[in-house]
């Protein structure tokens, strides 16, 4: 957090002189303090600037000098030797300024690179960013927080732990102070009611909550837990209890093993549904048995070349350009100025295998956006009423992701035919009423969407007109023509000759997905039988087999 510096010195201007800036004061201090031994004379020469920084940051004049030198010598990897050399003082004397460095760390103007030896320190990036704009970095407020703000502070403390800026003991102390300062938050109240007496157990439970809320991670492994224990022996003891299911947090039903196909994994854990409901109710997290959406990180998406026909080339490129972070923000501002809705809602429709889903993934990768992929069948719960809760929880979760993300993620409803079809008129059965209610909720959410939603469907003839009106961008993905099919064949199978690729492209009216299936089958054959050769006859057999119904089979003459 930063604020414009409001001291009198910062705003005073004299005739013919520029306004004093923080960086200007730092630069002058650096010039005057070099080889100065911090003598009384040098401090007098710097007095005006050190007072200015001291008043702005709430530090002492000597701390202002040390901070300025760290900015000059760093701002990364500064140590006491650097300070001694710069000031031309002995190593013994420079160590007497250790309390000043500690004070700058507490003020968050510096941070230790390794809290265990406190020998190296640097200037955090938020401080540097604020200085660039002549702003004073201030620590975020600790009191009067809501649950979202509290977890932002918790996230920063765990980031400091991961960066070795604090150790496990300091993490516990800081978290304890943060909780005591915010008793009004239900999460804090519920945590207190649990009366967890063991420090490590308490910290472990907070870690699980942090990873779920801040990292969207509900699959916790031992490697994520080790850093919160001060002693390796304590971690090893806890690990044994967790493996066997005898840990106190497991016996009290707060965390549990992850089960797959009815088998519990002894090395994977998550918060129980009851713990989520009790501790995190303010955050409206979905604590149902079925997880209806997964987040795929942009950095984890694999680049893939896609081939489009005709107008699709321009449409996809235009959408990609609009979703570039800078352009997207500019468009949002312009839409707000004109009183328009700011949600980007897109419908990708067309036959199977034409690249609808993969286009959504590649747009996310190219624009640096995570993607929340919705499992549409899971939304429709067998229990009437749960479907509506599921879809509301989904959009609540997406809103929270948008709020916490640097770039708005994409909400992807893949194969969305089941939830955007024509609504039933005069619905009388409970199921029909539930489906209509579900669609009405989605329509309302699309009206107020703050972000990017993409839905894919194969069946546009069943699309409800109310949904059609709410999709801002609609792209009809058509099957590739012969020329594009040839390029796909040659890209996926570089060993294929141009003439063979042309023959296959001409003879088989396949989508890109179908061609990919055939090339995968050819690769599997090569792995199993050690035969790398895929001649035209063999590929023709694969192509014929791809048509399960026997339609459109054409034998290539050769």
C-alpha cells in the first residue's frame, strides 16, 4: 500500500526550485554519506533530506541514511559489509546499526533475505514501486478487516515465509497478532472456538485454509507443510500421524485424506467439508462433495497450433487482441464510460473436433489468464435445489478469482448444451422447474458478469434466445476445407509426404480433432511395434476405422 507523501517538505515549492521528491532526497543522501563515517558534519549536511525521509516514513534520520544506501547498493542483496565499505567504517561499528536495520525490516522498508542469519537484506518490490511514483509505502492496515482482507494479509505472511523473510516462529507470532486484532471476522471466532492448544496444529490448520482460499489448492502434500515447522523432528512426527490418520486435526474431523475410487491416499490431504462450512462460510466457498470446476493455470497450458478456415481466422485473432491485458482494460474503461455492461461473454459453436475448446485454452495461454473449467454435468445435482446452490457457488468463486487475480481469468462452460438450451414452457415437474431456475440464475449472472465467460456447444438449434442475446461474441467454428486439412496432416505428421497429405485431406472430410486421433493412433502403433513407417495404406485403414458408422468412407486409390 502506498500513499502520496503529504509532508510539508514534500509539497513546499520555492521560486525557481523543483518540488522535493523522495528519490531526490535519497540521491542527495547517498552523495553526502559516501565515505562519511556518518560523522556529525555529514549528518548536518544531510539534515534537511534525512528529516524529510524520516517524517515521510516514520523512521529516524540515521535509518533514513541506511535505507538510502540500501537503495543505492541494492536494491537486491545488500549486507553489512556493503554498508561498512560505503560509509568507510569498520565491520564492528556497522554491526552497532543492527537495531536500525531491524527497525527498517519491521517498517517493511527492508526485508531479510534469510531470517536465520539476518546478514543479507533487500528493498521489497512494493517499496520500489511506490518510490517511482513519489509515494510512501505503508503497511496494510491490521485491524478492522473483513475476511477477504484478512486472507490477503495471511497470504503476504506465507509469501514472506516462502521468501525466507520470516521463519516459522515469526509466522506464528504475526498470525496470532493478526487474529487477535480482528476478532470480528467469523473465521477468527470459529478458529478460537476450536481451542487448538498446540502451536503446530493451529498453524497447520491455518495453512490449509490459506492454500484453499488464496491458492485455490485443495490437494495438500507434505512438501507444502514442512516450512511451517520450526524443527524437523516436529515435522517428521506430524507426518507420521497424518499418514496414519491419527493426527489431532484428523481425529477432530477438520482435515482428511483425499480419496480416489474409494481408496484414501496417505500423502494427500484437504479440509473436510464441515471445516470449510464452519471456518470459511464468509467466503462462500463451494464445500459440496462434487467439485464442479477446476482452475487451470495459464503457465501450465501447452502451446498448440490451431488451424482455422476463412472468417474464423479474423474472429479468433480479434478476440485474442481484445483479451490482451492492456487492450482489455482499455475496452472495460470505455464500456463503463458509456454505461455498457463490462462482461465479455463468448459463444463458440460448431461441430465436434473443430477447435472450440482448444481455442479457449490457447486464448487463456496467450493472454496470461488462468481458466476456470466448469464440469457441466456436475452442476446438475440429483438433489433438487442443490443445482441452484452449485451454480451460485460457482459464480461466487469466479468473482473471488477475478478479485484476487492480476488478470481476469476465463470462466469456461465446456459442452454447455445442457444448461443453455431452450427453457421449458409451463414446466410442472420438479426437474423441469429446477432446470429453468438454473438457467435463470445463469442469465442473471451473465447480466452482471465482471470478467470473461466462454461457452462451447455443438447444438445451436437448441440455444435459448435469451442466451443468444447475452453472448457478446459468437463464433461459428466450421470444419476445415481440404487445403487446411492438408496443413493439419503435415503439421501433426511431419514425415508425411505432401502428396500423401493431399490425398488424405481430399479423401476424408475430417475435423482437426479426428485427424489428431489418427495421428495419435499411428504414434501408439509405432511405440508398440517399433515400426515408425506409416504408409498411406496403413493411414487409410486408420481413417476408415475413425468412421464408426461406416459413412463417408472413401478408399484412396494408389
